[in-house]
């Protein structure tokens, strides 16, 4: 783990990883937290595609890509934390299933038609949606959420459960944990890492335990 401490001031739209770190409140309160210097080791994730990318929170493939494409600066300014839900509604006509093969460590392989593959180190996406309610960015594991193709009613139910953080109880949603995850799909599934679109090359995700040292709140 690096001796350098990383402090986050959550001034963006979503601030999802800041939630995991317990960073919230007024700017003055955040400055007090940063000055207090309470730290926590955080796992880092390496995503190998055409290029290598690193992230600390979440990488999502499939339906998340058109959501990001619809998330314009104007929508962010107008809708604030609700902008991700607004963008998801606008992207629904682009919903597409991908024939996907997922390998988790060297122990399990899954093949299915999926709408979404979500690789989670943190718990939240989209301005506070608990996509991985049990994730811990210090536990040495990635949480893997797979959302399969389904009817309109089935998909709407999963979406509603995600908002409430109850989707892991849905028998259609696949939940796994692992340290090294590879994904192949037809057609190529577009992925983002911490909200930035990074392309369609088949990704390999690998956890680097306790690689960073973040300042945290309570």
C-alpha cells in the first residue's frame, strides 16, 4: 500500500465512492475530515482492454453505456443527483441483450444473454443507487452483478429492486464474488470504468488488494 493519502472532496454529480468513504456534509465539515487524516486501505481494480484502466468504484457493461452517452452536461445541471435516472429512462429504447461468457477466477464460468455486467469494488452508482449493497472496497474481493435478459415486467422489477438495494434477493439476478473476472460477449459489450466509457474490447478485471490509502469519514 502506498504511504500517500488520498483525500476526496465530493463536488461532482454522483459522488458515489465518497459515500462509501463516509464523506458528506458541508465543505467545512469535509475539510475537517481531511485534516483529521483518518485513513483506510482501499483495493484498486485493473481493467485490461485495448488499454489498461484503473478504478476504485464500479465498472459497468451493457445498458450502462447508452445511459452514460445520454448523460449530457445539461441534464446534470438540470437534474442533479437524479440525472442518472433521467438518462436511464431516455436510454430504454436502446436496451439490448448480449450473449455473454463470464469467467470468475479459475473456478466458475457462466454463459447467458445479459443486459448488464457490473463489476463492483464500491457499493453505489448513479448518484446513490446501491448496485452492490454488500460490497466492501477493503475486503480483497470484487462483487459481480449480472442482469439477464427478461420480459419488460421482469426487467422493471429488477430496476425497482436496484433502487431499493433488494435486487440480490431476485433469483434472476446473478451475484458472485471473485478477484479476477473476464468477460466476452457478442456483440462486444461497451464498458465504462467509474463512469468513463472505455470501449468494447473484452475486459479482464483484476483486484489489487489494499493498493491505495484513502482518507475516510466516520
